[in-house]
C-alpha cells in the first residue's frame, strides 16, 4: 500500500463533506470514525487512500532486534481489512507455525491490534460477517482486543480511527452498527456536467503520470498535513460555550434522536473543526457545518412509534391507578380527623371545668 502513489485527496472534484469528515477524523479520533455511503465509482476508497499524504505523526512502541521496547514517532498508517477476513485474522489467533514446529500455544495479534493508533479502513462493511463487524466495533469502543484460546488469553491495544464505506444498494447496516459511527457522509454522484468532465480529465492525467499529477497538489497537500498536525495540538484546549451546548442539545431533542452517541459525535466534531481553524472556542458556524454529518441517519421511525406507545400505556396505567386509589384515601383519613376532633372537644371541656373550679374558689 505504501509503495502505491495515492490519488491526492485535494484533487478529488467536489465532495466537500467527504474531505471535511475524513480530515476531522484525523484531527480528533474521539469523533468515533466515519461512514461513507454511496454508489460505486464516486471516489469513496480513493478519498480514504488519499489520507496517506496527510497522516499526522503518532508515537508507536516497537521492539528492536534485541527485543527491547522503544517509543518512536511515525506517520499514521492505513490498514485495510479485506472483505474475506476471518475472525482469527481480525481479532488474532494461534500461530500455527509455532504450534506445529515447537508444539507451543502462541497467540498472535490480528488486524485490529496492528491498526493501533492508525486508521482502519473497512470497505463494503455492510457485506462483512456480522461477528467480524461486532468484533471491530467492540475494539473501537473499548480500545483493546482480547484473544482467548482455551485457558490462554492475551490482551492487545486496539485504538484506531475507524472508516467504513458501503453501497446501500447491497444492503443496509444494522441500527446498532450504524450508531457506532460518529460522522456519516452521503457521497453522491456529481450533478454538474462540467464537474463530471473534470473527474475524467484528472483521472486520465493521474494514470498517464502519477508523480507529475501529484506534484500539482504537493504544496496544498503539505499545507493540509501541517494543519492537521497543528489542529491535533490545539484540540485539547478547545472549549464549547454554554449557549452552543444548549443549542446542540435542543437540536438533538427537536429531531427526536434517541442515541446519546449523537451528542458525543456532534460535540467532538465541532471541537475538531474549531481546532482545524486554529481556534480555541467553538462557534455557531461549527455547529451548522457539523450537525448534518453527526446527526443524519440517527432517527428511527420504529423506535419513535414504540416510544409513543409506551408513553400512552404509562398514561393509561397512571389514570387507572388514580381512579382506584383516590376514593380510598379520604376514607382512611376521615376517622383520624374525627379522632382529632374528639380529642380537641374533650380538651376544651376539661379546660372549662378547671376554669369554673378556679372561679368558685375565688368567690369563696
């Protein structure tokens, strides 16, 4: 992969949302990854591979020839998961060579561990084995992968930026899988004739001389790479004003979005955009730009109907309880009030009697 010259990300015609989402995912991995949906041939995979030119540096622990662990800085890598990947390939498993030759059980890391602190790209994620998809999402959420074979277990770190792509014509993702992706981009075919013509011209120029074509965008690409690195440094200092937090929550509630991952993706997305713009405070413009990316495809008509049914049922239960319990409460309280009234009357009688006796004594 690294030996193949990628098509420059900035050379892709149009698709501003696509470029924005992918770039922000590098700036802030806490966004939760990116899902690209669209038909074949619109540049989804081309755009993802174009990230190779703008990858920031990350600290990675490697072993030298003597087996000592050292921390080194290297550009993030793009790890692609093949469609036919088995569970053992993804999570990790037994080293078969060591098992056969040395009769030892050695657990090896899988793709998820090799993608630690890098970018994991899953093309046609909607066609993967559901168990494999679940393993990927669990690792992305927990930041680690547990490999277990009998009594032997091994824990591998697995913190990565997850990018998935799919063609909805071939089937949709389950709602619980779709919910895990922070930003969602609909990569639509270009509508303007001139743009489609420009796509052909750029693709042809790249095929004829990839190095010369890449040189045309080298300066812009280098600048973007530096901006991504700088934004990652600024990100920890970015704050969200209270009025924007309130506006974001009001927006989510107005759209009846059930998942709390919506606000996480939205808040982390606006922070990343502010950092990419070299600002330490989020503005309302950030919210306007990121909200469509973070909130689309999060509403559920079925869940809304179910929730309304539950609310209606709760109301009926409360009304039934009120009609049954309300008449009973006064009956139980009435004797207590009568008893209190009787005690008060008796006390008053005793007080009048005592007062009369005092008057009699005084007259005598």
